[in-house]
């Protein structure tokens, strides 16, 4: 059984200074990626037997609570047999086709 990460608070997360990917707890697979002054939420999951990383947004724009909620939604999609990455690509392709049709 995988090790469960301690659920960190906003203050504990702000105190993390070293670069890397750090588990924040609360939802399995939710991490904060720190590179220099950049901080972003990352969701890691196994989809179709492959380890995948999905960005959830910058820490400046997405709160910890929102990141946890997004991660829970992604877990639900995966449990329901959907691939959230492919779903997102399909939505983008449809939006691009719709935009191209309107400009013609």
C-alpha cells in the first residue's frame, strides 16, 4: 500500500523553499511543483497503465482548496474509465474547429 502524504496547510506549503515536486496530501496524487520562484499544482495518476502528470494551474491563480477539488474530479473521471487528458484534447479540437468554422 502506498505511503499516504501528510495533509499540508497553506502556511506549510508556503514555507517549502527547495525546488522539486512535493506531495501536499488531502488527495492522492496532488503535488506542488517548485522551480525557482514558480509554483504550480500537478496531479499525478496512472492512466491506461502509464504514469501521467496533469497541470492544474499556477499557485497564484488556483487555491489549495481548488486544486484539491480538481484532483478529486480527475480521480472520479479516471474511476469512471475516462482519460482526462484525452477529454481535454478533444474539447480543444472541437473548440478550434468551431472557431475556424465561424471565421470562414
